[in-house]
C-alpha cells in the first residue's frame, strides 16, 4: 500500500507536555495565559513544548521548574492521556501527566494567575481546545 499524501500536506506536529498537579483536596492547578501570548487569558494545565532531543518527561520537569518553581521527580509523573488539536499551520499533540508529589510551592513565574480547581468546575473556564477534552478524564481519575 502506498501513501499518496505529499509531505507538504502534513502539518507540523508540535509535541507539548502538561501536568495535572493534584492537591490533597482533589483540585488541579491551572494557570492563566498572560496578555501578549497566543491564547491570552485562557486557563491551561502548566507545561510547554518538548525541545528537540528531550523526552516528554524531561521537558515537563524542566517546564514545571521554569513556570512554577517546583521540582517534580521523574518517578512521580504518571502518563494519563493525550489530546490533539489543530493550531494554525501546526498540529498540537498534548501529552498530559498526573502528579501528586512535588517540592516547592507553585508560583506564577510566567502565567498571569494560578488557581486550584476541581475538574468538574473546569468546564466553566475558558480553556484551549486541546485541554478541554481532558477534563472529563480528570474528573473520573481524581
């Protein structure tokens, strides 16, 4: 079987990792994207792009340190789900991990605001298209 699709028709795949940090009360930490960035004002799971040569877990550990000033051990990242969504000329592949253990107190170093939210309450918040499908899963898992 041959593939007749030309490579130019294939969108650029953008791998992104995110964490559902779950506190003792079953709430998940969300961050609001700052003004001046794409999707400004939307609430999202903390995380970011996987750089070339990085594993998803290494990228997430790095992003959580950069964005929240917390340290998450590799062993405490549990793969949970993924979502996929078009994003302009790219296609976002979001890998979501759950963690209940980290050191440090999360601080909004790059976000406009942080908020602890129960999964069922996330439906009322404006969130990026790739994040929304993950809410129902979190509601079941947490």
